[in-house]
């Protein structure tokens, strides 16, 4: 159970996109209380559904400003990308689409119109970073090693993860362990 963190003021989209590790920790616990909203088996089912949902539909529901680019990236990938699962398990996922997924997850954490539980949005955020690190050899976050370690640790502690998702996160965690101190952003 996460502890309640009080965030003063309201963060706009740009502040969320530029957040550092401390802000991410606040976002990850934003609005949580000591009461569980979702049980682990429910989160597992919601996550499974989210992974299979059409990626373009979710982005369009939040009026993503780059819908044409998203459509192009999804269609030109080989094999084409239709869902979040396709993106995360793609042998060569487009980094740009992983970055957009990370931004989408951040928006879901801060906008009431997004119907994803916070845990699911945070998992998508973390997975996009892990996949970019491991499959694209790219860092798409400003989080330092400590912040990434915290984020991956939280994600790996979730009992509702499926084995293939857990493997993606373990690879991401191993990738940050191999980074030297100069790799911190």
C-alpha cells in the first residue's frame, strides 16, 4: 500500500512531461489512500484487457495531438502494431511510439477523463521506458538510476503481472544496473 503524498497545486501537461524522479514518485502516489481501490486479480484482468486494446483508440480518446503520426508508426512497423501488447513485445518498436505511450500514461495519471486505474497507467509508463532501454538502446526518461530503480522495483512488486510483462521489466531493470554513473540524465 502506498502512502499518501500531498501534491500542492495542479501540474499541467508540460510539467508532467518534464517531471524528475521526485515528481514521478508524487505522481505514482497521487490521489491514493490507504484503501485499495482494485484487488490484484482485478488489476491483472484490467491490465490484460489494456494490453489487447487497440492502441490508436486509446490515444484518440484523449485527443492525442499526434494521431496521424501514431497511425503512420503503427501501420509502417513490421509487423504492424495494433495494441499496446504488440508495441511492447515488438522486436523493433518505434522509439517515438514508446515515447508517446509514456506521455499517454502520464496524462492518464493526471486527467479524470482517462478511465485507467493509476496502477495500470504507471505500468504502461514503466514498460515504455523498459522496452526503449532494452530493445532500442534508448533512454526516454529524465529519471536518474535511483528513480528508475524505484520505478522498476515498484512495477516488479506487483503480484498481478503476467510472466511476459515481468520479463520485460526484469530486462529493463538489468539494463539500468549495467549503466554507469555517467548515464544518469
